[in-house]
C-alpha cells in the first residue's frame, strides 16, 4: 500500500472507493527535472520533501520543511494539485478538495 492510500484511509471524511476531484482535468505537468525546491535553492535553505505543482510544474518543499513553499505556491497562485516527487511516494493531493488522489505519474519512471 502506498503512502497516499494509507493517508487517505486515515483522514476523516475522505472517500475510500477512489477519491476524485473536479480539478484533475487541470493537470498539465506530472514530471520534472528539478533538483530541489526552487525557492529554497535560491535562498540556500533546505527542505524535507519535494512536491510538484501539476498545473505549472513548480517544485516546492513540503509542509514539514521550514518554508512550506508548495503550500505557499497554492495560496499565491491557486494551483490546487500537487504530487510528491519523492522516490518512495506515489500520491497526489488537491488543496481545494482536501483529498488524496492517485498519482497521475504512477507506473512511469517519473520524478
């Protein structure tokens, strides 16, 4: 079981029979060549995990990181969909619907 599946089962109010959201049709980007959080690389800061905005391709750090750039990007731009680009993860998340989603890049050798 992947982390996304595990988390979706733990989060209250989430569907277990295949979560969905109306924003999935907005997906434009599912892979990146970025080597880290774009903002942290500019400032010399570190991060814990990386997230990819599936609308524009911006890579930001997770909420466990000091700067929470992925969430800040959602707040600033309104881009609702992210996916983890950590090698051991296979999940996506919609900020608006607050739902874990299947990773659109699952099965591909994608970062």
